[in-house]
C-alpha cells in the first residue's frame, strides 16, 4: 500500500542572506520517514529540532535542499496541486483569519480556497462547531474569542476541508486542560472514523504524544534519533515497570519470589504495623495478575496499587542526553 | 471537492473578497475617515480655484480627483501591503498551501477592495457635488464605464504586482507606500489637468493608470475637459488596455517569483527567517 507520507534523505539548510549576518542552520539532516495511511504519527522534539520544517516541506511551503518527500504518493516539490488537494495544516498559537469576521464566516472563507460549495461548507461547519462546543459562538466576531476558542476554530478550519492527511503543528500549544482534551479527543475520533485518514502531529508534550500516537519519531538537531511505537520506544530505555502495592493483613511473603516475570521484589512494614508495602520490578507485565492473585490468596486486602512505567521523557533523555524543555 | 479549476478559482475570489465587502458594514466609521475627511482636501482645492475665478469645471476636476484618491490609497495600503500583513498574521501560509490559484486570492483582494472603494468614492462624489454645485455633462456613459473599468483593472493589476514586491521588501514596504502618496497625487494630476506638467512628465506619470483614467474621465464628464486633455480618450483607453495586460502579467510573474523565493529561503512562512 502507498504510504501517506514518505521522506527520503531529506535535508533542509537555511543560509543567511549575507554571510556576515548569521550562521548556516541545518534544520533537517538526511531524514528518512514512512507514515502509513490510518496512522496517527507523532514527531517529538524540542524547539528548533526540525519538526516544523518537516511540516512546511510536506505542506509545499518550503523546498527541500536535497532529498525527496512524497505525500499520498505525490512529490511535494513537483506535484504541488495534487498534494495541496489532499492536505491541511493547523498550527498552535495560530492567529489566522480576520477579527471582524464571525467564526462561521472565517471558516467558510477558508473553505472557499478549497473549492467547497457553500452549502456543503456550512453543513461541515455545523457538524464541527457542535463537536467542539462552539455552536453558540458561530455568529461571534473572531476578535472576541478566547485563546482556546480561537484555537478550536483553527482546528475546525483544518478539518472542514476533510483532508486525507492533516498536519498538526503543536495544536494544543497554550490551551487550557479542557480545550486541549477536546482537541485530542477529536483527533482520535477523526482518524478512527476512516482508516484512510492520516495525522502527522508535532509536539513537545510527552504525554500528548504518548496518549495519541501509534508511532513516534524522536527528533533533535534535524536528525531522527528513534522511530517506533511508544511502548517499544520505552523499552529502549532498558527500564522495567514497577508495581507498588500497599497490603493489609499480610503475614507471609514467601511465595512472591517464585512468581514468574518478577525481576526484583522488596517488602517493608509501615510504622504502625498495619500495612505492608510490596515493590515489584516487572520483567513481564503479565505478572501483575499473578501478584494480585497471590496477595488475595493469602487472605490479605489490597489497600492501594500503583504501576509506574518509564516515560517518553526517559526515552528522550537516554537518546539525547538532556530533557525536552 | 471542486467541479473544475474555473469554479474553484471563482469560489476563492469570492471567499477572499468577502472580508473586504463585509468589512465596510462592520466598521461604519469608514464614512467619516474615507468620505468626510477627504472632503477637507477637496474643499481646500475648490476654494483656491474659486478664489482664482477658475472655470467651474476645475472644481469638478477636484471632486473627481478627490474621489479617485480613494482608489490609490486602497492600492497602497490594502493591496500592496496586504500580503505582508497576511504574512504577519499567519494567513499567507494558509493561502499558499490552498489548492487554488494565488492569482485568484489576489483577485479576490482586488475585487473586494474595488467594490468597497467604489462605494466610498461614489459617496465622496455625491457629497462633493452637493457641497460645491458641480455640474456634470455626461455625453457617453458607455465610454465612461469602459474608461473606469480599464483604469480599475490596470490599477488593481498594478496593486497585485505591488503585493508581491512589497512582501519581498518586508518592513521597508511601508516607507515605500508613504513615498508614493503625495508625489503620486502630484504627478498623476488628481487635482489639476496633468497636461500642465508638460508632455514628457505627463507621459511618465501615465505609468500610474489613474493618470490616464482621470484625464479621460474629465474629458467625458466635463464639456470643457477636452481643452485640458493630455491625450484623446481613445488613445488613453488603448494605453490603459496595454497597462492592464502588462500589470496582470507582471503580477503573475512577481507572485511566482515571490513564492519561489519564499520556498527556497523560508522567508514567507517561517517567522524567524
């Protein structure tokens, strides 16, 4: 099957207008990437890593210095119109549109650049306004909207043309928790509705990438350092998950050592002697049910249970040698 | 998606024209700023001509010229500077990414600006005519419409060309706009017959379509206008037609060059560039 996005040895160099004015910046350095249709693919990296440059090239706004990039099988440097018909892009912190137009008018205006019939455009706008809870704002001028409402409108602008492939460049940047959640939930629902749709999301929010993405590429200094599913990336760290239980009425801890899939095990009694804290290093995640069964089988009561996993931040630190922020 | 490129581009023109068309209704203050304030300049010239006991049609020239300045200001501040402004607010990359002709986007800006400014100019003419008792004697309305149409196509073609050039100039473009106000008011003969400047100066000023457009309109609207004419109406229409083609072609090339340069340097869509 044709890839939604294919990038081959993509390099992008920015040169200053005059040699004395600055240094040459290599924003992308021989990047290779393949994204399948139906994937929600994340590019995770710090500011200046090259995330936005990838999106600008894929959305035909920037030419590569060398290498090739294809969107839906079309060359982004040559088949501009074919690429543009199939894509849209939304950026975080975007202030596009015109403040004196209403939300609906702005959305309609942008839909016209994609050749949508007005009736169809308004139908789609209605559906999306409902999904984002902005229906009551559709006649409000854009300049009266809050940051979160405006960003929701921007997201609607990107989706109203029903693109095959959408590029989301830090779409939840600066949004409050609720607005960010609305955007994330919508993106997941949108891609599930039709497996031919593809989302390429750039973000520097670890949690967002972990929660949303089927696969993630970690990028730094214009290079892809790793690309895999979030779970597989976490395995790169070489850290195991930890299970911590607080158990009441436990007198015998002899059987826990023999449960398969446990790398290490420790127990401590709390100061009052009423509860025991058990800490397991899990080599195999499926051992959780055995541990719970064993505790309950001893007639003990589980007071609390917490599983701690390595995060994408751990992965990033291991790969780059520093944190993301 | 679209039925064909023509319909798709017409939708893009309509879409981009819309903010300008609706803008006047959302900001009623335009009547004060764009109609009332220019009347002071018109009144100034009108009283000078009255004081000098000039022929009555000179006051008509001033009213007509005063109305036409609205189009020149619209070209400078709402056409030429527009793409630069669109870049600043983030719309430009959305326009460039859309599957439509960039010329359609510019044409939408032009159509919206033209309609909006025509309403302003018409209001200026009406108020000016009432205030200064200007008497029109229109012999050939069809020719007048043709002159107005070719003047506007050439003028807005020039504005479309400027839009890309201003974008390349960046922030300096605003100085260029300021530079092109008073000198152009003078050279194009907004308030006096351009023939007064002499043939070669008037010929040079004819690169600005308003020069010939105004001269032809004066001849058509005021009976004595032919005596003050620079060239015959037919010649001026012919030259304006050539300017229409030249500016449209140059606008297309300037736009392509701007887009190419933007894609190679990143100057148009990356703010740090």
